[in-house]
């Protein structure tokens, strides 16, 4: 999908594709407002001819060929257990997404517009009650739009994981893991992702400090500075940060870190499912030294060790 406007690194803003899912209810039709990060959207198309697959969940509509790539298509309304209107009023589209280097299509009832929203206006789903048929783990955040309506940012990766299309690659021999003594700071709003990264770093021998978003990450760095003072960069060997986080995203967090003389020499590695080249460039501009798009233990250990080693050499 073409990036017609460029988000400035450190702006703490994101662009969302606003789409709608309509739910048939006894007293009429309810319009659900949802969003997905533009950085994860390849394109939006009309529904093509689909080839059905036997023995798959009913929310899998089928597959189709997009310029030589076979793409599975998920019906979001069915995945969310929503009864669709049958009066022919919806204008379904397929949003082709890409994350963790995987392409997958999602059927929505209407693709409305692109919105630019500040991460500070996005709250974690845990703060919001009444999600209806959705589990809070399927929502990465919520934000209010015009007319005081609520837009839900869906965690579409959870669909991919549920289908078994993508699973973290955990196989690695212990003798391939470089041991490091020190502290690592992890930022991720997903408890599952934090545990994955935390366990990997602990295998390296590191002590782990965790944060749920960029604001909390800066708080943790200040706490660490109060403990270690001028020894901070000798003790804190690396920061592993997600990109999409409510309140303050990873890019804005990194820009803050690099502008602070106390923290600027701590290396940052981004660990995100956003796999478009533009986000990787933004990561480097924000001060990241590596950008990982899916969890592969062997690649993770290799990159983290390389970044830490390069900084140890620089400091000597």
C-alpha cells in the first residue's frame, strides 16, 4: 500500500485503516469500528474468486493467487462470532496484510478511511469493559474518534497464530548462545511476547527488566539510573523494544532515549511483527541497531550478541 504521507520518526503517531464490521441484531444492525496499522496493510481489494479448503475452520473463506503468491483469506466477522446482515447492504473488501513476513487477507464489510492517531490517545484494551464477543487478548488498543465512538485496534496476529501459519522458532543449541552478564530492558505490551524475549535473554545469563510501553520504559530507565548512576551503560547491555504500544510507541521511546545523555549509548533492537521495509528504515532513523520481524531464536541470539559485542568494543 502506497505511503502517501510520511510519519516523522519519534512523532508517536500511527496511521490506521479504519474498517467496519456490521452485526445483525434483533433491533437492527450494529456498526463495529475497527482498525489495523497501515504499516501492516499491503493493499485493499474486492473479493476475488476463492478456492475453498476442506477441513479448515469456518472462518477461513479459502485461498487465492495474488500475483503468484497464494494467500489465505479469513472472514473477520466469522472469526469474531458475529452474525452478518443478509440484506445485501455491506460492501465487502479484503484487506491484504503483511506481518512477520506472512501475507494473509481479511474480509471486512467496509474499508472506510485512513486515520492518523497519536499513540498517547490509544489505551490498552485492559482498561475497557464490554468488548462483547471479543476477548481482550484479541485487541491491541482502543481509541475514541468523532461522536465519542470507540475504535478497536485488532490483534490480527492472533488469527495467524491460531491457524498455525506462524509459530516462533525456538530450536537452538545451548552452545550457540553467547553468555552475557548484565541487565536487559524489554518493552512490549504483549505479555506473551515479553515472556518469549525474557526467557531468551535469561538463557544468555542476563537479568531482565520489563515495561509495557514506551512511557513505562523511560520510567524503568530512570529507576535503573538511580540505582547504577554513571555505571548504567556498563550494566544495561541492551534494550529490546516492540514498535506498536499504547501511550508511547517504540520509535518515540527510542528517540527519547537517544536524546538523553544518560541513556543514548545503550543499544536498542526492535522486535516487531511489522515487516515492511519502511518501518525498518524508521527503526534505524530512531536509533535502533537491528530490526527483527519474527521470533527465530537462532537469529535473535545472533543479532543481540552482535549488537552487545559491538558496544563493548566501542566502550573500550
